[in-house]
C-alpha cells in the first residue's frame, strides 16, 4: 500500500541550526544564499519575497512532486513543509516558512550545473551563450542531449532524459539549465547526475488566487506539449522583443523534447510510459491519495503579486516603488481553497498524462 505524502509542518528555531549552507549561485543571475542546516543534514529552503508569483503553494508543490517522483519514477529527496522561527527577522528578504530537504551531495562533493559545464567545456552543438534563465518558460533540451558529452555517456544521458520527461509531467515552468547538475568530487570529476529537486514552479500549483491567470498558463503548458506552429502575432502582447522570442520558442519546445527522447531513447520512453500508466491508474482509482492536506501551522492565503514589493525592495532597491506595490498588493491575499485546488490538480495532471502518452506512443 502506497503511503500518502506528508503535509505536516516541521518547526525549527533559527538559533538551533547546526550551520548555514553558504552557496553562490552560478548562473545568469548571480547571488549568494545562506540557508540554515539542521540535524540530519536537512536544509531549510525558504520562500523568497522577491521570487515571481511565490505563494505557499510553491512549498506544497515541492512536497507533492518529490513524493510522486520518488513513488512512481526515480529516487528523489523528500521535501517537507517547514517553518523556521526568527529566520525572516534575521534575513528580511526571505519568509520564515518554506520547506526542508536533505542535502543531495556528500562531504568532499559539490554541484556543477549544465550552464557551468558547458561554459567550462564548450561544444559546437550547444550555444550556451544564447541561454537565458527566465521564469515561466519551457526549455529546449534537444541540443543538450545531442552534445558530445551526453552522446558518449549513455547512462547519464538516459538519466537526464527521464528527468526531462518528469519535468514535462509536472508542468515545470522553470526547469532551466541551472536546475540540472552533476555531482562532482573535489578534483572536479563528474560522479553522477544529481537527483531532481526544485519543483516549486509546477503549473498546477500556480495562481491559486486567480483562476484566469492559472488557466492561461495551463493552456501554455498544453500548447507547448502539442507543439503547434506559432502563428504570426500570437504573442504580440509581449512587447519586449527578447521576451516575445523566448515565449515563441517556449511555445513548442516541450513537444520537441518529447519527440527527440522518443526517437533517441526508446528504452527510457518505454520505462517512463510503464510508470506513467501506474500513476494514471492511481489518479483514476484512488485520487484522494493525491490530495494535498492543509497544514495546521502553515500560511493558507495566497497573493501572487506580493513578490513585486519584494522585488522592488530587495532587487531594485527602490523604496518608492515598494510603497506603491505594498499599498496595492499588501495583505495576506485570498484564502486557498484546498478542495478546489485538489480537484484541479488531479484533473490537470491527468490531462497532461494523456497528452504525453499520445505523443510518446504514436
């Protein structure tokens, strides 16, 4: 009998941390992160006040997908909801609620993401300088899989292919090249592919306070999986030229990823479909098992625009703009109705499964 995901909140005191995990993010957007580590090497990952569209459901998405991935597909570190008392007071730009997750690498090991790798080992098939890290975007992985390194390291390529398939299933709108990493030893030698983490930008969990915005982005997920040709002026509302170009590429790339994997990794595709069948059957026959449970001690209101004030204060350092956004979007937001969210998640994940199977089986 499968165990349900655990949505109870773990409570920590910031002062009881064993150390802080200090890491400089290596990517298009650079920054330093200081996350507290607690006993058993559990890292507290807070929700960020300046992260686009962040709501408490970002944390629920981490718990849900880490459980689903581990239960049905591949081994994955398990997230838990968590509150770290006094952390917000100490750091200001982070909330004191988020998740905890086990460290994914051991002593003497470190991570190297795909951006770092292809900057260090450039190749003709990957135009890494054209890469842009952009929220609410789907990413083309065909040139990554076609790179010389993955062509000559079949096992790692197959592991990456299954991760890409899972990222499509979870409707990840931020599964960029910095989210995939190798685990390396002290000499920099690649040991293995890191397990999947960072599930927060799952389409099904976004915009609980605005059904119209939620449905628009779910349609964008469906559209990218279908891969229908982009029509002239389809994204004319995106006035920024670079953003419009990225959206046009995003609009079809998930389809391209699926077709490439089906054609080049038939064993991976067959195994994924077998596991997908089991997930689909459970979603149909025992859907309550997938319902997220409101955590008693956790925030239960959502404001998808609250991040604008955090962005203005902590990234743009503009207090005038911050005041405007706080006046407009201040407050806790709308109550999260978990019964509605649960029905929506089950329905939309089932639709995505059906779409993926149509492409991968045909």
